[in-house]
C-alpha cells in the first residue's frame, strides 16, 4: 500500500504473514507430534528526496510469531524486526539501526554468515538483523567500501570493514571484523563457538563463466585458538524443461581445539511454468556421519505462495548431546512433513 503523508513524502505499508503445520517421526518427550505456527511482519517505510541525487528513508518492521505443540503454546515472540534510518546519495549510503547485513556468494554452507540467519530452506526468506551503524562508499562503478559498527547482545561494540571489487574476471570481497566480546558466541551458522576477543579476516570470490563458481575463506584468530574455514562451490543450469539448476558446495573447517570438519551440500531446483518449482537439498556432515535431506514444492502467485516440505534428518539418539539439551520440537529430527502458506502484501 503506497500513499503520501501530509508532508508529501511517499509512505509504503507492506507485510508478510505465514501459517504452517508440521508433523514428524521423532517426537520429544512430553510434546505433540503435531506443531503449528503463525507469524506476521508488518513493515512501514517512509522516504523523502533531498535533491535529484540524494534521499533519506526510514523503515520499521515488527515481528509477531507463535508456535504450538498440539494445542499448547510453547513459543511466543514479539520484537522489532527492522528499525533503521538511511541517507543515500550517488556515492554514499549511511544506515543506522536494526538492519540486515549480508555478504558472500555461498548459498548453503555459508562461511561468511556472520551477522545473518538466512537459510535457503526457509520459504519466508527472513533473517534476523543487528543493531549497527553502516556506511557504504562507492568511489567508482567497480569498487565499493563498507564499514560498520555493531552493538552486540553483550553490549560491546565490534568494528568491521569490507571492500568489494568487480572486474572482468569476477567479483572479489575482502572483509575484516574485530570483536572485543569475552562472552561465548556462535560463529554465524557454523555451530562453532568462540569465547575470547577475536579478529576475523575473509576473502570471497565469485566468477560467472560457463560454470558459475565461488570461494569463501575466513581466518578467525584469538589468543587461545585459530579457526580456518573455507567454502568452494559451483552451479550450472541444464537445458531441461525451464532450466534445471544444480549446485554443490564443500566446506572445510580446521579448529585448533577440535578435529577437522568437512561438510558437503548439493542442491537441484527446477521451475515448472510461471508458478510451480521443485527444490531438493542434501547436506552431509562427514565428521559426525550425519545426512540431512530436504525437498520442497512451491507454487508462487502474485501475493501468496503454497509450500509443501518433506525432510529427513538424524534422530535425537544420533547426537552426542543429552536429549534434554536438544530443542523440544519435532522440526529438524527424523522424518518430517510441513505445509506453509505465505501471504505478502
């Protein structure tokens, strides 16, 4: 919904609503085999032109979501999802507030998922944000330089910088992050934990040729340990139907405090016409000898989508973690089936 306020600036109101039902074969003690969830993210955006080449805009989004085990409420979240103000000109962009910070070319085994929770298997496509002040400078059409300060959950300020360069060979990214926090925290979505002040250095490359290919590498160094992570990937579209996209990624993690870890992922995605699509993702953790399979059929219309998801994951007994410490949900364990309806306005 687009309209103008009394001051003449454009105002946009939009939102995303979702409802899903899920059942699985590996049910935690005391919980139902059937789960359901509802969520809604209303978003208000305002903008005002300052000149022909500059403007200021604002966005606020609030997230409501509830999850039920049978008819019992077991999760109820309400929080700001986005809350930022931005100034943009031809060469500069500055944004302050709760925002999304995402970079790196990998799609599943995301070495550089440092400040986001993006998951290709989530039909909503949503990600958590971070409280930050971020500046992007564009000195030329082929170079952009980022810098940002992040206020963490531990009330510490971390500093980051990134440069992105486009050339005839491909796209390059160089990233640095310094975090003074002494509280344990997870490194992105890798599952690795670090509890010391540390620095992160990363290089990522993407080349779009006959076969698309990319690489992400990161070194996380602290007083007590060093962690090296690298992801390489490739994709290709086969001339089948409307185009069968196949993709594979490989991740290697070397941690001075534990055994090396290797993960691989494979994805195939096939659209049918303008509405329907199929997606299959398989992921293997070779160190833990665990396999995760995910299949989704989607029908996407102008304002809504229907999604049927089949999944197969390790059972609770296959983890070395006491069952009482595992999530009290059927999602992510055993064989599951889920239906999700998403409405965007």
